[in-house]
C-alpha cells in the first residue's frame, strides 16, 4: 500500500497508536518492535479491541484489516512526514542538551497567544514520539512546536527529515549522552544536524549569540539565515533572588519587566528564546511576556515546593554535567540561611562518568551546604576520593534508601536543591523532605 492510500485511511480513522492498552475505537495500530516486545504479536488483538486497521511487518500475518509492510516503524515515519506536508503549516523545531522541554513549553505558550498550537507532549521527542506528535496535526492546527531529542549521531537529521521544520533552535550543547555521542564534539555534530537541515532548506535559525559554542557552529555554516537572541541582545538584567522570592526575574533594556514562575537564572536564555521565536512569527513582545509570566513549570523541572519541613527547588527530571553545574551555581547565588543538596547520579556519561561526578562533587562541596545527600553508585565512588571524612556528606544506594533515612530522622528548616538524572528517581524522596 502506498503512503497516499494509507494517509487516506488515516484521515478516516480516530488516530494512531503503538500500544494496545491505549487503543480507541477506530485507531490504526502500528506494530513496532522494542527490546522486550514485538508489536506484531498483538496485531489481531488490536483489531479485537477496536482498531480499524493493524499495520504489521511480520510475514505471514494476514487479515482483511491487516496492512502488511516491510518496516512498521519506517511506515509510521513516512506517514507522519506525508501528513505534515499535507497541511503545510509553519513548524518550529528545537533540540539541545539542556532546557529543551522548558523552552518548548515557553515557545508554545507564546505562540498560543496568537495561534492554535500543536506541541510535543511529555517526552515524545524521538524517532517514534515525533511521528506520533505530527499525526496529531489537524485542520485546526495553525503552527507546530516540535521538540527533538537525540542520544546518537544521525538522529536529529532523521527527525528533521520527517518534520521538515521551517525554523528552529539549539538551546545549547553540553556533556550529555556521551556514551552514545562519544565526545563533546560528537554532541555538537549531532545537534548541529538541525542547523544543517535549515541551511539546506533555506529555513531560519534563532540562536543564542551569547553562547560561544553556538556562535562557532553558526560561523561554520556560511549562508545560514539567522536571528540572534540573548541577554546581550535584549540588554537584560537578571535580578537577585532569595527563598521568599526565588523566581527568575528579568528587566530588559527598554524597561520591560518579566516576572517568571521558574527557578534558576539559566532559564533566562529559555525566556529570550521564546521572545525571539514569537517575534519571528509576529507575536508582539507584550503578549510574549504575558505568556512567559503565566507559564508555571511542572514535572519536577525548575519547580518550587514549600512544605512543612523544608523549601525545595526541584530540578530532578534530568541531569548532565552542564545542567548540574548551572543548577549548583544558581543555588550558590541564592541568599539563604541553611542549605542542603540532594544530588542523584548523572547517567549515560560512559568513560567520562567518574571524572564528571568528581568535578560536580567538588563544586557541591564549595557551597558549604549543611547536608549533601548523594544518591547512586557514581556519586558514591566519587565521594571516596573527593569527600572522605566530610561530615555533611551522606551516601545512598538509591532514592528509597534516602527516603527511609529522612523518614526516620527528618531534616527541617532548610532550602534544598534536588537535582539528578531521571533514572535515579529522586522524586521518591521528595515527600520525606516536604
């Protein structure tokens, strides 16, 4: 079956799904393969549960409502690419080491002041998630904001080929997923695939002119269309914070004040990116500022939680050396009496892991926090050489062990930064801190 024919069936359907547990009547089921499952095993079950069609790539599976293809994943991606071109609306894409999701949400909020927006939900930013997002596009959609993640070379190029962005940005480049990228240069090359696509398609890049790595990457691509943003562009001041008013506040050179509901000076660049993206698509600055001030972070990203025991700054959705350093340096600048740290391992750093955990632990010790709770094997190994005999440092195998310690012997009256990779599940310890 040609993609054009499959697309006609899709337009008559209620949507697509890759999970029989989430099937709605009239969906098209795509049988994808994973490490621990094969969707082809559920081809017939999907039809029994109400799917209108099942797309499968296992030879020999037959049925009146079974569509046989060579590769179900590739077919899903081709269908999404066709559907994106079918509507042809403006599409803004973004990638980067840190701040992707927050920036995506800020840009979506800004665009929503003028347009009906489709944006990436949750963490659907990979080779499956991006197609599923694009297939949510409808006749009502006026603009799309698509987040793109990558952990290996070639992945951003693939996602750009599927989504065909008209404009985009890289939030920053840093040390993350080094196990897949091999090196920091590998990170820059892979994230730079966004710039390469927009250069070759005559799209426009907005970029942080204050970031030396991004400036270098732009300079290497002669003829690329750019719109710069950054603190220097807006002549902005970042105003001081304290536990009573810890949220990022900015004053632009023209006197405009921006009072956000986000924690961390590092979010300033995300704010500037949202203003620049809005300007690119004719959203007035005053409306952009209103959208940014109304945005409230969730999912343990740059989030403030005040409990009976302590005040928590929660940034525990993900972590790598770049974001961890930024969070610690921001915490250092916060005027507060008693401070504590809950730090979880930074994952997927490969051969760089030991060195990077040691460097972050050194920085953490410089903050003179009253308590430093380290969760995970990597920080525990670093502590053996960096924090031997430090009375403030306590080591835990996992978040459950930390939670048990805090339940037995609660800590009170402190401002606590909670930061770690998603895999360390630091959120499990949060109730015992509040």
